[in-house]
């Protein structure tokens, strides 16, 4: 099953949300399964990039648009991975689920929020659906 995961592009000007097609071996039926499978895919992707970096291979093609976006951010990086520690997949899954359970991450399927439920409410995903993960940031400040 292929799902379009919405990914925020870097840069200050015209921050765009672009879809990234991810292939899931099996269809996630609940929010928990969706989070678990997405984290597994992201960890696998990171491990591939880490392996490529260790072997001295390039980690990507840099277009003029990508370079401009990085320059706007104030940092042009070429995929160097400084922390070569292997990620713990199970710990990453537990952390992602805890963030969702605590309300720090919201999940939207085709623009509609997936409600939190411990019992695993069915999502009813179809091939090509649009998934958006929104990480909420706590704002610090004084209350007057």
C-alpha cells in the first residue's frame, strides 16, 4: 500500500508541504499501526543513509532549489551524519506513540483528524490516501 505522507520543506520563504510517497508492506488498520509502520520506514531510511555515509557514497542529489532553500535557512548541509549511533527502533516507536498519546502529535487522514483511541479505532485507509503528522510545539512565556 502506498500512502502520501505530507512533509514540510525547509526554508523561511514559502514553506511548502510536499507529499512523499511511502510504501507500506501491509495496510495499517489503526493509528497505532500507522505510527509504528511509519517509524519503522523512517528508521530503515536513516539506516540506509548511515550505511551510505560510512561507505563514502553521496546521500542525495542537490538541485538549485534545494541549495537555495538550505541557504535561506542559513545552513547548507550535504547529508553528513555526525551521530553514527544506530537508532533503537522499538524505543523510537514507543517515543512516537507516547507523543501521540500525550497530544503532542496529531494525525490527519485526508484532512480529517484521526481521533485518539486506546482500543485502536479503524482508519479505513486506501491506496494513495494523504497522511499528515503535525507535531505541536509548546510555547514558553509569561502570563500576565
